[in-house]
């Protein structure tokens, strides 16, 4: 059993303004990580070695005021087998994402490591999707990570460069302690304005505790996953209380989940929007806003309570709900209110 479980999210100063993209420094990364705090503690029955789990959200400079809205809790926990003697772990990106299907046709297996000052980071697997990348990596240390503070101190920060240019604008993910010396993490990294449909040169610059560990370079492509993605055009407009509009443009489904893409006009981000409803089989479904960049946004199905959309579902009926971002603090309200009529997406 996983005992105990920690939920960590950062406090965000959610000023409802739209900001231009900015470069991210190692100092930025460290200061944001230090702002994370534990939100929830729970314990389970005793058993084998305790596996500590953390959730986190990392934002690029432009996203610190809610331009990028990423919910870390949507990634299911990873199943890990630890081999303390050789300080290695097994991993599977499909399990990290809570997916039972075969993701091997879409996965780039890297397996390369970088090391410095007793810390090693190994990039395990990568999947490229539309304007985003999923990765899993392992941090191995020579020091025991036997407290939450030490585990968070050894969390790897990753900055992504595509074809030589800084590309990542924000990330979310989860961390598991496999044993005293290994942390396994998964990240969903947003790559706005990056064409992932072809082969791209990728560099991931890793740092731990504000110190650069090294760079791992490889090539990857999302072409095969995108070719297998089903796209359904949408023509729904949600009018928010400030008279801004959220135009839902398309619904996509693939092996790595379901998404809804939208355009926000004007680009000023004032409200967090979710879509809640059910499929024609009666299963509850919820989509949460994951990112907004220059007025272009993406929602993803939330798997926390209900999982992915049922393969047998023929339609989804969803109602939009919204809550205003706080103007003076980072504390979000959960008082979502309906902001439009229910609509139906025909899946089959």
C-alpha cells in the first residue's frame, strides 16, 4: 500500500491578466519549487516499504499569474517496483497515465542519464502529443531521501528546448519515492507553438536543487499518435460572466486521453472553466482547463474521480461551470457556477 500520500500544490498569484511568454531561469525553477506546500495528508494500512507520492505544478514565468492553468492531480499514481540493491526501478508511462492500452508504438525510450555531485537523473520514456510532451524520469541520490523535505529538494526540474529554442511553458506531474535513493516522476509539459507532428530535436536540461545536472538530447515525433487521434469538430460558445467567450473548437481522443481545444476572446484570463456531465451510459465525466497560451487553450478529461471517457460511450452531455480567479491572493474558490446550457458531443 502507498502510505502515506502527500498532495502538494503551489500557491499561485492568479492576477487575471494575460502575460507574454518569458524565459525561465534555474533560480525561477527553484523559487517556485520552494513555494510548494503540503495540502493533504492521509495514511493507509501498514505493509511493505512505504512509497511516498507527491503532486506538483510547475509554471513558466508567463504562467505564474494563471495564464497556464495546470491541475497536477489528474495524473494517476504510478506503480513502482524498487530494487534497492542496484538502486533502479521499473516504470511504464502507460501506468503513470493510468492507461491499460499499449502505448509502445508512441513511446520513445531514452534511458540516458546525467550525473553530478552524487545525483543522477535518468530519462526513461517520452511521448509526444499535440503541443505537449509526456515524460518519466528517475532521480537517484547517494543520500537517503527519508523526509518530505529531502524528497522535494531532490525533485528534478526540466526545461525543454525544441530545435534549439526554449519551448516549455509549464508542467504538471507526480512524484513517487521508490526507495530511499530513488524518486520516479512523470511530467506533462506544455509546448505551445511547437509542431509535434514531425520529428523534432529535443533537449531536456535537468537541474536539482537549483544546480544544473546536465542535458539529455534525443529526437522524437508525435506523428504516429496524431495519426491515430480521432478529431471531432465542435461549434459551441460559452459566454462567461465578464462577457468574454470560450469557443470550443474540437474534441480529440487517443491512447493518451481525451481533450477539448478552445479559443478565449479576449485573451484576458479571468475565470477557470470546467465541463461536467455524463456519457450516454450514465458515467460521470469532467473536463478541466489545463493550459491557456495567447488565447488558445486545452481542456483534458479529469481522471481523478471518473477515469477516462468510456470506450463504449456514443455521446457526452456536458455543462460549463466557471469560478473567478482571486484578484488578491492565490487561494482558489471551488464555488463553480453554471455559465451556460448543456450541450452534446456525438462520439459515434
